[in-house]
C-alpha cells in the first residue's frame, strides 16, 4: 500500500508508471520522504492546495491515492502541520465528497471517509471543531456508512476500496471523542448495525467485521448507554422474519448473513471477554447470545 518515490531532495511531479492512469498533479518528493515533505507542503498550503490534494483521493493508482496522498494527509495531521482553518475547510470538502454518488472506479468516497477519520482523530487530540461541526461530522459519517453498497475490499491490480472498513474507522475515531453526545453515538450505532450483515449479501473477507466491532467496544465505555440499551442493540442483530434468515443455508444471502454476523459477534466476544474494563466486558454475553440465535 505504500510506494516510495525515488531520487534526491527536489520536488517532482511524477507522471508514474501506473501513473500513466493517474490524474493527480500534486508534487511528490523525489526522495520519498513524506514526513519532511508534509512539513513543507502544509506550511505553504492554502485552500487550493488542500483541494488539489483531496481531489487525488480518487486516483486510480493505489500508489498515488494510498501510498502518497492519504499517507501525506495522515502525516500532516498527526504531526500537526495543518492549520485549524485548513482542517475545517478540508472537513467540509470531504463531507461533500461523501455525499456524492459513487464514482465508477469507486475509490473517491471510501478514501474521503478514511481522510475524515484522520480529521476526527485530530479533533479528539486537539479540538478545533465546534460542537455543531462535530455533530455534523458524526451525521455525515453515519450516513455514508449506512449507505455503502460497494463492498469491494482489495482488488489485485487496483488496490483497496474498503468502504465499510473505512467508514468504520471514522466511527472508531468519533467513538473515542469525549465530546461526542449520546445522540451522535446513536447515529454511529445505527450505521454500524446496518452493515453487520447487509441485505445485499456480500461475504466479508477483508476484516470488515473486526473494523465494525472496534467502535462498539469503545462506545461501550459510555456511561449514558446502559445495559438495557446494549441488550436491545444486539437483539436487533438477531435473525428476523426476512427470507434470507428463514432458510439461511439455502441461499447465498442467508449464508452471507450467518457468516458476517458470526464474524462480528466473535470479534466482539474475543475483545470484550479479555477486557479489563467491566463496561466493555458486559458485551461478551450479548455476543454469545447473538451467536446462539443464529440458525
């Protein structure tokens, strides 16, 4: 997922090899040192530079969108090179990207969600979003995750899309934020529940259940979500009257539902049963009940 761009310390616009397909024209460091490059790039960045960088998140070349653009963005935020005004601008741009229809290649929206996870992390560590903006980010992220219908994970020759996992990563960073309100937590819980065993019937094979479980484990630490609320949330994941559950072993949709729900429940159980925090441990028996409810 990471590619180093070779040479010595000047800046170049790399047309790339796989980059013959690349439309990104943001300068990349010839020496491959993204840590130093992030300090230089964001020190002189304006909104146009931020827009140009974010536009490359949909690049068809995985070395560009993932190995360069997302890595540079992550390094910039984690090293606190990006000014709050530019992070706020980027937040609005990325949320707008989330609300767009899926582009044909399918990279742009998942990587916008992953970039927003870095924004949410930055705000958790050094708050810069207002309460209203944080609420808006939770709403945009939850709406995106609920609406994911492209379930491609890793595709050889194309790289990662991973819309469910990237949306879950945004939920994770939000779930860790002490400023998150209960109403926001409910948005996250609803979005995660929607993708545990989606009706479209994909078989999760790229670690999605564990990524969906992670924010649940952190949300369990909230004092405003009581045992009854957690029991109700897990109960809503139990098999219902829909056709796929009625004869689960006679259709792909049913088999996928069993497979995905089992993987999610196992991920919760394994982490919760080993947790030191009793608020997290209380999820373990709920995960066991979910497994027992499956056909």
